[in-house]
C-alpha cells in the first residue's frame, strides 16, 4: 500500500517536513498550499528535493470555493485555477484537490455545479491536471460523498474523480458502505483521519481534534475495507489538523503517522482475511499479532535503591540478589518481580522506567515492534546472559519482551530464587502500571502501546485533581493480564515541571487479602497515604457496608469501590521519588480501577506534598 501524508499534519518548514517524511518511510506527500507559500524554496527546488528524497508529490491542495457562483466570480475562479495549474506544472504534480464550496457559493443547483466543474476540467486538461472533488462535511450545498460522487458522474470527464476523506464522512455519521459501489478508478485520492468522538460543531472538530488512525473512535478498518471493495488501488494518505501535532517534534510525529498506517493496514488485512476477501490495495500484515500473557517484571530506576527496597520489604517482597555484573537488584513476591536499576541513574530519586511482558514468541514480538518503527533499547548482554529485546515508548518507558521459559532471573543468583513460603495476604503479581504522559505525546503513546503490544484501548476518562483535570486512558489485553493506565499530566502542573516523570507514576500490585497485607505492612513501619475521615463518612452513605469492615478500612487508610460485578479494595504507599505503589484486591469479577477514589488519592497526595515542602 502506497502511503502519503499532507504537510499540514506536521510542524516546521516545508523542507523540514519533507526530510521528516522521507526519513520516517513515507512514499509521498501532499503539498498544502500554505506550506509552499511561506517556503524559501522555489517550486523547482521543492520538486528537486522530493526527487532526491525519493518522495512523490501526490496532491496539491486545497483549491476552495469554485463552483455554485455567478459568471463574474466563475471567471475569476478559472483565472485563479489556471495560475495554480501552472504552479503545479513547475512542481511536476498532476492532481489537485477541489473542495466543495463553503463561502462564495450562492447558487444551489447541481446543473450549475456540473457545468462549472466541466469548464474547470477542460482548463485542467490543457495542463494534464486531474481533479479530485471532495465534499466537505460543512460544505454549503455539497457536504456528502454521495452528492459529490453524483456530481462527478454527471461531469463525466476522464480527469475528474472523487476524493474520499474519512473525517468528512464519519464525522457526519454517514454510512461509508456505499463507497464500495464507486468504481475504484474514479476514486482519485483517499485521505484518512481518526478523531475522538466529540459533541461539537464539525468545523472546529475537524480543525483541532483530528488524529492519526488508532488514536480516535472511528472504525477505520471497516472504512478501508469498503475502499478495498471498490477496487481502489491507489495512495492512502493522512490529512490531520491537530494543534498538538503542529507543535510537536516533526520527526517523531512523522514516525507516529506512518506507524498508524502500518497498524491500520494490518488490522484491515486481518479483517478482510476473516471475511475471505482480497484487496487491490496490497495491504501489509504485521508479524506477531499475539497476546501478551502477563507482566514479567517492572523496573524502577533510582540512584539510591534503599528507600524503594525498604518499601518493597515492608510489602512483603523478598530480596533475590544483585545482578552478577550490573548495579541492579531483584525483589519478588510470588509472580510479582520488581527490578531496581541504578545504571545511568545519577540524580534520579526513583521512577518507573520500564516493564517486561511475557509473550509466546519474543522473536515475533520483536519483529512486530521493529516493523512499527519502535526504537530499540541499547542494552549490552553477554553470551551467558539472556537477551531481553527492548523498545522505547514515546514516554521514554522501556518495554521488554520475555519468553515464557525465560530464565533471566538466574543472573541474580540461583540460590535465592526458591519460591517464597505461602503467607496470607502476600503480593501475588502485578495488577497494572500507571504511566504519566507529557501532553504532546499522549495520543502517540496510546497508539504505540496498542499497536506494539496488541492491546485494546478502553474509553478514556477525566479525573479532577487539585491542579486540573487528569485525562486517563486504560489499555488492556482481552483477559486483563496486562493493563496499562496512561495519565496526561494536568496542564496546571505540567507548566511547573521540567519533565513528565516528575508527576508521580505507580505500580499496582495485587493480593488476595489486602487487610492482612496492610496490617503486616503497618507493623513493618510503613506509612500509608492518609485518607481523610470525610471519605469514610461518604463511603458509609454510598454503600451498606459491614461496620467492622468500614472500621478496618478507615483504620488502615484503605479505599473501597463496588459495582455489579464485585468489590475493589486498595491503598497507596507514600511517594518515593517520582513513584509510589498501589496495592489492590479484586473480589469476584470487579474489573475497574476504583475510579471514584482517584480524586481522593490525588488530593491526598497534593496535601502531603504541600505539607512536606514546608
């Protein structure tokens, strides 16, 4: 599948955008007129640079407000169009995007639209230019792809076809199934955009909140499937208007963009294979579409491991040894393994730096990550050490793949690796990991984790905190054995921080008896995050709890939630450096995260930090 991207998606100069697209691996680009107008490069220099970089110049856009006008305006529009055709000849381009009129159209008559677009087509033919007619979702008279296709059919010119844009179709709630009925050769261009599902005017939605495939709520696999049914075999491009992308690093955004197309075509290929259908689009499947089996370990980077080691031992973890070659320690409790890494940790108090997941095939998982342009973590391993392939996520978290039969823990001293004796209320494993995200890479991280780890993104939520709303997104395997919660740093707090890791992240460990574990932790000297008495008064009002249970919850600073599926008990440790640990007990089939308690935790941490800073 040939890939392209509109230059309007990216930050920087036209030259910088072209270099970034070529380096990311795109086949071509759409030239957005404004990018050319402000560029120091001449059209000839743009053409030459594209040739050197191996980029095709696929579409010149946009040409607006042409049809549905009076004769005087039409004459001016044709003069304007001819100037653009001459410009395109200098660029070596042959396809222009014609958007349905919005501002100047004052004649609502399909016959007029057809006649005027025919005149444009005849002028374009003199310059060997083709026209892709696109219905804008907010077009004054033409605002559906069915209407624009009807006009293209009536224009009946070889050099006039239709442009299909997913946002303009799906944002209106239109049914894309009829795309399959359009002959593929008359679809001249395809632009894709995802978007979060919002209730707002379509123009503002389009101009500010479009996203790359996999970062929103549109069913783009089905959309691309309908295009395949039409017989379309051309370019698939991205046209994204997004305030964040246009302020972010141009190279990272270009890589994120191509990753989204790689993921989408693999998803579509799998869908069509299940339907028993082929595709002229030559869809490329990713390797290793396997489900992670669970967390293998989590890693905390810290210059001084003692405060974290104390916290872990208070929770019942056992020290398993020092790595035989590196300044790395291993602690475990049943299936929960936490690594304290002091390499490259000068000045780092404590932060969640990475995690490993068990997969059926580490080789397949590695191949998938590489296909998705994930950068490799450079870690040296000797011949007698297990190779744990790792990749850097957009938030700088390091993600490692472990084979089911991996034995890397033997490098910490086999004599210390016997199973712990059974203890009531022991930590049994890792429940989930909560990672803080900088505002400019939240959507990029969601796509990275869902595509590389083959996770499903659940609907996002917003949680109030003393410093602003915290936007949260949960990503999980189908069986919930791997759960990630991504939190965007509140804007009010982000402006005060140098980097996102100064906003605390946490590791949630699970147990089958949280009260027994909490009592032992208290006896071992652990200080929990203090929960105000007002919370427990409200808890008694919301739930008909056993008085003894309520008393124990308050005594131990435990939080509680319940739904129709089960109960959830949890508590938080005090913060160590830029991280803390949450302990959870899920009863019956509770599958949430205690979301009603999140504002309580955020406020309590805020008060604790404010008190400790004085």
